[in-house]
C-alpha cells in the first residue's frame, strides 16, 4: 500500500504544488517565501518521517496569512488522501516535546472529525526574518490542516518564554504524534463504526 498524495492548489492569492509520502524518510524540500515557516514545515516533515515537497507562491506583499493558511489546506488534503481508509493505523497518539525552556503537549486522533484545541500563547513578538513571521499564523495553519484532513488535534503549551522555541516545539510535537498515530499495526479500521 502506497500512502502518498499530490496536491495542486491555485487561487488568486496562492499557487501551491505539494507532494507527500507518509511512509518516507523525512526528506524535505520546501519553499514558501517565508523562511521561518519553511523551517517549521521542515521540522514537521523530518520528525513525522514524511517526505514532503512544497512550492508556494503567495501574495506576501499583502500578508503572510494566505500562504500559511493555504499551505495548511493543501497539506491537510494530502494527509487525508494519503491516509486513505486508515485501515490498520494506530489512530491515537499523545506526546510532550521540549525545546530548551519550552514544552508543548500534543494529543492527536485520526478520527475523521476535524477539531482543533490550540492553547499556545507565545510572548507575541514576531520572529525575525525576511519577512518577519507572526506566530499567531500558526493557529491558522493548524486549523486549516485539521479542517482539510479531518483529524482531532490538541496543542497545549505547558511552558515557555522564547517564541521560536514554543512554536518549534509545537511543530515537532505534532510531527511525532502524526508519526505514531499513522503507524500501521494491523489491517483493521480502528473504529466500532467500521470507518474513520
């Protein structure tokens, strides 16, 4: 069984080409025009062991929001397709991940029911770069990904002072949870309903 997907998404705001292999080796090639966001997507793929390529041209002259949200939609759609019926997946996962003084807990269910609980409150400053990255956009990314993929995702900041550390710990924690929940453990759909 091949758990891969390709997504093309073109709107008046963004033009995205994305490939995803859930059973990859963490190979990453990402260009969105937002260096910090590229770094976070690389962390997500590397620690989930997904092979991921993303090319996004967005209207960054207006704002970064469209790029971040639309990449979340495209990645969520790719995840949904690549997971298929979810027969045999472990389904549930939770983990706490530290990065220096920061620690973030993630709880994930490949449920088929989109829900996001996002309790991450970084200090608020933008992360330097060209252009700078607004950490508030991370919630928009996760919401878009959750709605498009149909997963239940809780991201909870346990502690932290450095915005970069907090955000990076959250991406790594989600990655590790996806890696665990998507593991194939048998050939049965893990639901009494028979579908997810």
